[in-house]
């Protein structure tokens, strides 16, 4: 087995043994809390991205969204950081999720360059620019902080609470739930990104049994794209 194959299997596929099962009453409670907050969070997300660029309401709305995801995650029940195999031991995943996030950045940048050059994809370019207008109009330090906070909050909820609430096939189910929540924005490109990112971080959650790897991958990807996409499209 090559180093790359071993890295991918350890990070995304091989499941580390653990016992994080909820009791039946705890599972039902987690499911009800998760359902309530996914609807609430999707509503707030749709509202926040429909705010005019430069509006003073953009920052409070996005902070409110992070608060919704975070409260929902911790209200649902216990969350775990997770571990992955390393030689003959199990360790917290740190470097591997950052590298996977960087690989996703490369994929998205190449895709963005292709979209920019194809005239028939101009409607998608306009949707990307509609999101980037917030970055162009806002304070960079605040945008970095908000991007990081929301990335963490989304993983706490979708790969923490929501994943644990689904007893069967949690990888596709949570990816679909994350995509549906993003659909509230009405933005095709954000939804497409949610599908690809959602699959990767859900596999990380499955392999490690926790939220640390998804959080680090999401942060690496989202913070990188915050700076790279404006270079490509603005």
C-alpha cells in the first residue's frame, strides 16, 4: 500500500473503534433538537445572504447563524473530537485534515478558473460574485473571524449533532441535510460547494468518530477560498 493510499484510508475510510452510542431516549431527543435547529439555521442562512452587500445587518445575521448552529449542537447531546489511526496508536487528527482541506482548495480553485473562462457559465459566475460582494464590501478581519466561527459552528452541528442523530447511513443523510440548508441561500454555487465539502467532512466524521477533523478541513477550505476567490472573480 502506497503512502497516499494509506493516508486516504486512515483519514477518510478506516473507522476507528469507539463507543459513542446514545441511549434510545437520548437519540430521540437529539433527533428532535437537530430537526428544529436545521430548519431554524436554514432560515437564518437564507436571510443573511440576501442582505445587501455593505449592510450593517450582515455581521449580526452571520453571527446569529453561528449561534444557532452552536446552540443546536450542544443542546442535542455530547460531542466528541475523534481519533484516527497512526502506526499502532490512535491520535487526534490535526495535520491530515488540514492537508485534505488544502487539496479541496486546489480542486475548487481549478474549477473556479474553468468556470471563469467558459462563457456559457456566466450565470454561475454572477452567483459567485454575488457572494463575494460581501467580502469586497466588508472588513477583512471581521470576515475572517465570521468565516472561521461559522465554519466551526456548521461542523459542530452537521457533523456533530446531526451525524449522531442519524442511526443509519449518516454520511449521505447529513450531506443532504447540509445541502438543503445551503439551498436556502438560493445560490447554486454555494449549494454545489456544500455537496462536495459535505461528503468529505462526513467521511472524516465517520472515520474518526468526532468533529475535530471536519472542523480543521472546513476551516482550511473556507478561509483559503475567502482570499482566493476574489482574486479570480473580482
